[in-house]
């Protein structure tokens, strides 16, 4: 299975833009009020940094996935253990994403259809693409869905132009302060940091160096688009309303009205959302199945897909309501553990040790 | 083995197909509510009235017998309760995603409307693009029953009336929420009044000549209770100050000449500048408008630039005086900042604002206001002077 | 591919039971020198074949010549000459008839001659429009190629008309078709390889490609797949198509077919390989991508600005033909809040008296439309117009007036029909016609969510589809920005420097870079 550098770009971009655009605006605006857009600038820079670090780490061993080279860097047993937080992270987040996405779809499109059906339908598609094409199929799908997603985001931003009032983002900085701005940026950074998945994906590309560049570009473009949309949300709704809504971007799309005819085009946001979630879930399913298969030395990774799929259905339905799934998971597990450990700590650690090992090896030779 | 699993999965999926769909609703089983009215009776219960489309009577196929809509009411303790009780009267399911107009009776407005607002932000089916109105001197139910011949649905008529001054895409609900939730401004809502069209000001309302019109603005305080009204002209001033006035036709008497001139105003802009001196705040308001002369009832020849300047000067003075009187009325009589002065202080002097916002209504009432109006006349229509005057009468 | 091999294995099983009487028994039987024995043998084989003609021409009262041919397949004029000549010469010379001299002088001047000693070859030769010449006392027989059957003249193909472009189309004769290609590409690099496929039909199949432009792997793959076909008869290229395609269960065709030589030549210049089959004017072109299904021949003859615009209209219409009924059903049934209010009221008032639920109505109308389309193809031209009137009046007007169907539904179905006619390649348009119905079901069950999921499912399927090693959606997925020039827009002729990457072989340049036509 080979993927090209453009596919890495589109995959990273598509997987990030959905959730960042829809879910992270509200917490950020709650912290930083009308300076939330500055938080997103910082978050974008931090995200690029994380991606860069993870990419450099993978370049040390370009033809091997994370599971494999962590064993090389840290030795067989330590390397295997250090991967376990990632498995917890991947499997639990698949469940949460399924839950959250189906909640949004239920809120906007349906009222009585049970969540289970929505989840199962999406799961079937995700399994389909993984069985048939693996990462190559996902990459090609993202090359088609990615441009469509971007186009729709840009259209939504564009059509809202006559609802903007520039002065809603004033006064800049004085109401919040550096601390709240940075704190508001934490949630977006943790979502941008999902690009550490490239540690698993870079081994499938033909030119890993260019793959890293394009992955960084992916995060960068998403960061720019999200910052602009945050600006626009603040300018349309003001800080007070947008911090209380669950999904301000969605409401902004709903608010568009052009020539009294083009109204209620929230369906565009739903399409963005479903496409992006689909790519994200497919990549996570692939990475989990492939990773577990490599970890346990199972030859055919496709067999692991079924196990991961069933686990994800269970994990998505155990939350009693949306609040626990989104807010508690975010605050209690994602921000305190995943962000510092999985996204920043372990890659930097491995990178450091890997570089030292390579230098030692060169000295030996 | 894999093949058998696949077949099992497909059968499983097909089972879902046989259980029917949960959310399917036929359009013709929905009661589409276009306009909604809120009242409160003496017991404190809410009365909701709904203007519901009857699709079979809409359009050319209707022989003119039906009005195309019906009005139904129900009582309850909260909006959700009212909707549930309303459903008992309706043969179709309540569908409120297309509500364009919501009218609040005056009594309910005076008692405070914060209890009915939550559902409008929370319920995903209710759009944020609705228009709220306050009905002066009456119950909202009466308004919904007034027929309006020019539009299919009277509710759309109310909405379009509002949009003719404020702009085609403006709505009142989002602005209301924003103003209510922020600390620098108090919210307002536009007013509708029921009048009988032939005899203005007549107390007896004859049913078939009844109609409604756009009034001024209803002022709410921070507890969302109705405290006062602005007249229509004052409401226009307010829209101008907060930069939301789209077009308006202004008429004024000239200062030194006889007669009046009417212009169509476009590009209404305003700039509020707060200046703080010795812990007191002054506001300098600069207003500008571009005008096109539409009616000239004087003898001036408008081809001469100096005549245009005369007209501009008259407008500037008269508009300024009216604006000052409006602002003073809001300051002294109602003491609520509905003009956004607090917000401008917040934007320019954020640190001061942190201190002042606790007692802003006092500070607001004591502030000094200076207004400057700048009108610029661009065109004068097709002629310079009126065509019906004799040559000797024209003043150059 | 696994499916394909299974299919072929199954076919092989059954074929070995079908034994052709004479070919299996004595494959190496030789011709005897006794003419009457030969004649007897041949008459036995061709028992009950009244169109096989046996003519014995005596020469010199010593030798006899036996001419065997099939009436209607051979050109009679040179045949008569061929038969009279030896009589005339023998009359003149009155010598012993010498076979080689006869062959050298008389027959070669008239027709292409092949000699054989094998009975099976002789019989095959007679069946393929050759005249068999047998001489008393010789074990060698001659086969003279005197094809003279009736052929259709070259006319404009009825299924693919253009406004601008050549108007000749392929006919049912293989040689005529290949000649149309030869006239357009005059290079010895244009290779035509012949195969014979079909036990009973023994159809001539030709594989045509331009050496070094077509990729070797594709050519090799085509050869391999053609050689492994075992079938009793090939009537049309469709038979070969079904044997040779990669994904027989996909609704999307992976092999293009056309009746126009200019399309074939354009494809050959892009590096594609074409397969000609005798007795049918439809030619296969391989490999195919999604985008070639949406291209018409005229795209390359008109100017690029207009063609780019038309191309985009085609893409949009194509997707509308799949999605419009489903979106209509989904939105009106599940999400009426998405429709603008005035439109909603109009639709509601139109549907007020209709007795059927929307999904059912949509299904009924779509099926009716497909039925109308199918019926319209087979009808003779005289009744054709009556059918359209019946369709329009009955289904459209009367049904709406009677309150059985709602007017918006008629509009939706008609718009979908019009959109589906925008697809220039017929076999490609059938894909979406099929897929419309599952999408309708999904829309009726899960609303817009179902529609979006359906689209994603189709996308996943398209993404892993392949045609002879070329991914179906290239150059969009996998992306190659340099080659997007012919897909998103139609770049001007002078800027199309390269051939499509996945298809072409070694010679990748069409026009050297830096060259423009402007003065």
C-alpha cells in the first residue's frame, strides 16, 4: 500500500478540519472571549511544531511504522510498552468520535432515529474502505473529499460576509490577557496534535521527507482556515453568544441568508462534517488495526479490523449522554494525558533518544 | 468464512430496513407555523397563538374562499407546555422551523420575557433568524388574526415591513440576544400596532379595514422588562446611531425659505467617539448620510450648487436637533443605554469599562452628547427645479 | 481478478463437453489424392448445408478440378475467371496439366493463395470465405481468398453523432475498420495483432496499439486475457468485454466502446489499446478512466473555453442525475426545515391531495421513466412520436390533474432524465441509472445522512476500481497535478504536452515544451 505526498496532505487536512471547526470554537471563545482568534493562531503554530517533531522522528526510520521503530529505539520490551498509551488513545477516541459525530447528526438532521443506527451505518462504511483499499483507498478518497470540504468551508465563510460587523472583535487583548488566550488555545492544539498519526503513516509514502513537508502544510492550511472562521464567528455572533452555543460554526452557516432564498444551508456544514469524520475514523481504524497487528505480530491486519470495530461500537455507546462524551472526556483524559504525553512528550523523547542512538552508531562505525 | 460473515452482515443490515424509518414525516402531515404570538393572562399562564398555513388553500387553485391560514391558541406554563397543548387542537404535527415572526403582547413584555427566550436558543428546530415584535396596546392573538391582502401570509408581511427600513437580511432576534447578553447595551424590539386603515386614530375598529403597521421601538431594561417606547421617528434615529439603518426617506422644512424638501437617504453611517475627562464621559457622535432629492416643494432651483448647500444645511440642523432630543429622552426618561454607548466605551477604554460597567446607567444618564450631522446630496432627480413653476417664480 | 479466474475456470469445464465433431477426432487428417474421395468426404461434412457449392471442372479430359466454396461469401466474378482460365489454357495448350504452373500463373494473379494439406485447415478455409481448389492426384489443396460478401457502406454512426468532426463510422468488416485507422495514423508503429476467438464462431479479433506509446504492461495484459478466453462464439465485443474486464460486479464500465474511428485514433495516441472484433462496428478501448466516460469526441475539436464550460456542465448534470431525486425525497420527507419557506408551501399545496407517500411516488415515477425510455428505443419511428405524446400527456398532465402525482415530482423526474442524457457515453450513463434506485431507498430510510453515506460508498467503490492496472479515478485520485489539464478543464491544444501518465508507455511527450501556436 503506497500513498503519495498529496494524499498525506489531504488526509491530514480533512481529518483535522471537521472537528476543529465544529468543536473547538466554543471552548476557546469561552476562555479567551473575543481574542479567541489569537488563541487559534498560537494553536496553529503549536500544531505545526508538533507535526514537525513527529515527522522528524519518523524520518529517522523512514520505512518503519511507529510501532516498529519504537522497539528499535528503546529496545523490545520498553518499546512495546511505550506504545500502549497510544492504543488506549486510539481506541477510546474512535468511540468518542463516533458518539460525538452521531450526536451532531442527530441534533441537526433527525430527532427520533436511534444513535445506534447512525453509528452502525458510518461504521460499515469505514470498515468497507479499510477492507477494500487500506490506507491507499483512504488516501484516494481524501483526495476527492478534501477539496470538496475546503470548498464548502470557503463558501460558508464567503456567504456570511454581509453579516459581519468588524467592531465585535474589539477591544483586543485587554479583556482577556495572555493566560486566557493560551488556555483557550489548548483545546485546538490537542486537536491539531492528532497529526502525530503521521508517525504511523509516513512509512507508506514513497518520499518520506516530502511527506513531512506536506503534512505540516496540511496542518498549516487548516489552521489558517480555522482562524479565519473563528474571526468570522466572532464578528457575526459576538463573544457572548458563541461561547454558549455547542457548535457556533454550524449556527453561523444556519444564519446565512442571501436574497431571501439561500437559507438554511446548514446541510453544507453537515456534509463537511460527515466527510471529515469519515476520513478521520477510517485513518484511526486503519492505524489501530495495523498497529495492533504489528504489535502482536499478526500477519493479516485486516482480521484485527473486526475486533476494533466491535470495540468502538461498545466504546461509543457506554457514555450516558453527550456531555460526558464531549466535555468530560476532553477535560479529564484528552487534555491532561493525551496532549502532553502522546502528542508532545513521547515523540520528543523518542526523537531525542533516536538521534542520540544514531549519533552513537555513527561514532561506532 | 469471510464470505459467510459478509452475508451475515448484509442480512443484519437488511433487518434494519424492515423496521421502518423513525423520522419520516410527510409534508402534508405537518402544520407549518409561520407566525407565533405570546401573551400572558392574569394568572401568569402563557397563551400562545399560532398562524398555521393551510396548504390546500394557498395559491391560484384556491377559489378565494379560504384565507390560506388559520389561527389557533393554547395555554400553558412555558412555551413547551403551550406547544404540547396546541398539538391537541391540530390534526397535523406542529412544525415550527419556518417561524418568521413572533409577536409578544404588551402585558407579557412588561412582565418580562426572559422566561420564554430559552427555548428559542436551545431547540435545534427553531431558527435563530426570527423576528420578534412587541404589540402595542393589545394581545398578540389579535394581531395574528388581522388579514393582510398583499402577502400570502400576514406574518411575512410583518417581517418584510421591518426589513424595508433595516435592510433585506436583518433580523431582530439575534440582535436582541446579543444586546441582552452583553453589558454595554440594552435590548430593544420593534413594535407593531393594529390600526384601521381608513379612519386613522378612530377608536372603533372595523374588522375589514383593519391592518397593522410598524411602530417605533420597545425598550427593555436589563431584566428584560418593557420600560418604554420610542416613536417611529425616534426608532429610526436609534437605528442610525447603531449603524443599522439601511434606507429612509427624510423630509424637512427649510430654515430660511418656504417649503419642504424630501430626500431618499442611503449610506447612513455613524461614528460614536467617547472621550473621558475627569472620570466623566462625553460622546461625540458623527452621523453621515448620502441623499438623493426626491421631492422639492420650494421654489429653489436645484441646479445651483448653493441651493443644494442651503438644503444640506437645513437638513443637518434639523436632523441634529431631532437626534439630540431622542438621545436626551433615552438618557433622562428611560435611563437605559439602548444606543450602544457602553459598547463604544468598552472598545476604546476597556480598563475604565471594567470599573464603570456596574453603574453604567447612572454614568450614561449624566454623559454629555454632541452630535454632528453631515448630509451630502448626490443627485437631484431628473430636473433641477419643479417643472410646474413659472420662470419668474424660480429662485436661483 | 480472483473472480475473473473463477469464472474462466468454470467456463473451461463446460466447454470440454462441447466437442466439435470433426476438430477433435482427427486433427491431423490429410487430404487424399483421390478427388472423388475428397469430394465425398467434404459432401459428408457439409451435409444439409445447401449454400456450399461443389463445382467440378474437367480439364483435358484427364484432370479434374474441384472448386468448393460457400455461395454468398465469395466474389463470383474473379471466381468465374479463375475457373474458366484453366479451361482456356488447357484448350490452347492441350498439354498435361501441371499443378504448380497452374498455381503460379493463373491463380496468384487473381487472389491471395494459401496451400494446405490438412483437412481441418481446408474446411476452416472454406468457412472463412475462401475458395478451395482440389486437383485430382494432388494432396495439396489451394485456398484462394475471394471475400465477396455484402457489406454495409460507411455511414455516420447513429449512436454517436457530432456537430463537428468526421462522420465515418465503423462497419461490420474487420478489414474495413482497420483500414479506417490506418488512414489516420500512417506509421509503421501502429501495430495490429490478430487473434481468433470462439470455437464455433472463429471470430477474428485484432488488437491495435501504437508501439512505444502504449504501455507494454497493458498490451501484455490484453494479450494474456484474450488468449485465455474460451467460448463457443463471439458475436459482439460485449462478449469479450465481459470476459476481460477487471470488476464484473461493478456498475461502472471499465472498458470503453465506440463506433467512431476518430475516437479510437485519439485514444491510441494517448497510449490506449483498442480491440476490434469482426462482425460488429463497436470497438473496445482499454484502459478506461472515469473521466473518459464523460468525454465526447467533440471535446477535442471545438475551442477550449467553450469545451471547458460544457465539461463542467456535464459534470454537474451527471451528479444531478444521480442525486436529485434522492435529495428531493430526503429533504421533503426528513428535513423540511432546509427548504425555503415559500418553496415548502408550494410543494405542500401541490401534494395536498396526493394519496401516495413521497418515497413511493418517487419510485413509481422513476420506474415509469425508465420504462418509457426502454420502450422508446425499440419502437419503430412511426410510433415513436406517439409514445412521447402519450408519455407527456398521460403521465405529466393528466396524472397531476387527477391528483395521483404531484407536479414537483414530475419536474424532478424530468430534470433527472434530462440530466442523464448529458452523458456522452451510453454505457457509462447506465451506471448512474442503476445507482439512482439504491440511493432513493437510502434517502427514504435515512434522509440526507443516507444520501451522503451513499455518495461516500460509491466514492469508495470508485476509488479502488481499476481498469487494466490504471486506477479508475486518476488523475484526481491518486493525484498528479500536472495531468489535471485534461480533466478539470480542457486545456488548449498547444499546452497539452504530455500524454496521460498512467496510460502511456515510454513516449510521453505529445508536443515539445515551450511550443505555442501564437505568432
